[in-house]
């Protein structure tokens, strides 16, 4: 016959088991708790399925009195080494001269002329006259008038050089999106137009599109080198390097964050395993009448003093992990050897 001390120890262990099962009822479906599940079913209890569904239970005749309030304890503040403190995100550096794309276009897309058109003599004369008027308007600072005259010339006798020249006019008007359209059409006329590449590269630089800017300016300077273009290309490459470095730091920071999360989860699971010490067999409840000798919770050895197991398993990450069959396997291994968790430290499921 069990002594009063044995019964008291068994009751305490059973209470802690029930607290864990309240947090995650799906644990009743594990093979290790089959004997407990069968016992409860023999008493008429309704056991939730793996999916969490269960038949509605009959209402209890008497509601159990609420448990006495637990004594408030000082929150444990985890000390974090200064080098592990999360670094503040550095503000992204922006070139103040960059023009927002929405402001870098004209109200209506410009006419680009007919690709492959062979102008006759009259059309060439009309185009030449319009170009002279456009250049005069540019000299007077009348860019709107210059664009209109260049468009007349483009419609009469389109060419790569003429389109790139109008594109330069759009750059002076701070309309880089329109300039890119002209440059792209110019490159359809002549894929080796250095002027078109340079207009395109300068337009991308105005928009802060540094990779495209460096690429186009480099291609233009390869065909026809000039110092002014090289200065803009150098600036663009500098911004590209800053973007690459910023992305590298972002990825490095994210990798550190993920590592800390894995280490935190591993520690929590190791603590949970040590605290549950013997869930999978629960030897030694010996003298509980009708329980068939519910072996082994023995007061949940290994649980750190002052830690409430129900609070521990209310953590959503731990509760979700405990419903994963793989986690149950890991828990069984750790009960035999807590250091076994280390081989799972890089496993995202663990």
C-alpha cells in the first residue's frame, strides 16, 4: 500500500502533467501517453483528435474553484552582451539631386517618329530647318520651343543622332524619363550610338538608378570617351558600391538575427526537456488507485526552481513545436542525453 508521501508526490506530478496537456492537448495522441488516454476514455472522457477536433463534452455539474493566485515573482531579465545587442538600422543615404520618377516625365509621351523611314529630299530639308530653329531656341534657353522643333525634325527624318539630341534637351528640362525614351529609340536606329548611351546613362543617374547609369555611361565612353561622362560614371559606380555594401550588411544582420532565434529556441527546448525529464514513460505514480501505476513523472525532475511548466508551454513557438512529430523524437533523445540537442541546432524545424 502506498504511503501518504507517495500519494502526495504522485498528485503533484499529475497536476503538472495536466497543466502541460492543457496547453497542448495533442500530446495525448502520442504513443507514450496511450495508457493515460485509454484510462481517461474508460472514464467517459472525450479526447481531442490530432486535428484538435473533439465531441462536445457534457457540461460539468460543478465548476471547480479558481486556483489560488500565484505569488508574483520578479521578472527574470536576460542580460545581453553589448556586442550582441541589435544594431540600429542605418538611414539609407540618398543623393539630394535625384529626381523622383513621377516628376521626371512629361505629361504626354513624345512622338518618336517612324523607325526605318527613308526621308526624301523635301523631308530632309524640312528636318534641317527645324533643327536650326531648335538649336536657336536652346541657345535662348527656350527648351519647350526647342523640343517642339526637334519633334518636327524627328517626324520628318528620324535618326539616332537627332533623337539623342532631343534627349539631351529633355535632360536640361529635368525630364529624364522622356530622355530615356529618346535614347532607347535612338539605339534602335543605331545600336552603337555613343551619344544615345550617354543620354541614357545620365538620365538613369538623375533618377538614382545607379547600376543602369554606370552600365550605359560605361558603354558610351567605351565607344567615344570624354571626361565629363567619366565623372558621372565614377559617381554612379560609387553609389553602386554603397548599395552593395548596404545589402551585404542587411543580409549579415538578418543572418545574425536568425542565428539568435535558433539558439534561443534550442535553449528553450533544452530547458523544457530538462524540466519534463521523463515525460516519455512517466515511471512511478505507483499508488494512484485505478491509474494502473502511472509510472514516472516523479515531480518533473530537472525543471528549474520557480519555473511554471504551464507558462513555459504557453509560448506559441514551443506549443507549435511540441505538435511536430519530429520534435517529439528530439525530446525523447534529449531525455536520455540533453546534449543531443546540439546536433539539431541548425535544423529550422527545431
